[in-house]
C-alpha cells in the first residue's frame, strides 16, 4: 500500500506485524488517522493496541471499506 492512497481517516487491516508483534495483531482492523507528513515517507498513523496513535510502515496494512454500521460499531467500542 502507498500511504498517500489514504485521503481521509478510515480503516486498514494489518497484514504484517513481524517487527511490532506487541503493538499490532495480524489480520486485525485498525483505525487510521491521516498524516500527510508521514505519508510522504510511506508511513501511516494508526491507533494500535496501546490505544494511542503511532506511525507504522504503510506496507504493513491494506485499506478496507466498511459499511457505516460496522465503522460506527468499531468506533463506539474503542
């Protein structure tokens, strides 16, 4: 994935967590916060297992599109 592909806050699924096994779960959905500066370096800002937002390599994730109902359920659960 290219970080600049993400234009708005949204969701991604983790496809690789080899360097961050304590912070990311493979195949889990994460919320993305747009960070244009990070995107210029092919990183994205996600809210990870700590509940805080951190930068990770964009190629560790794939963008996904959720229905509004699912997105709201995820946001309310956070």
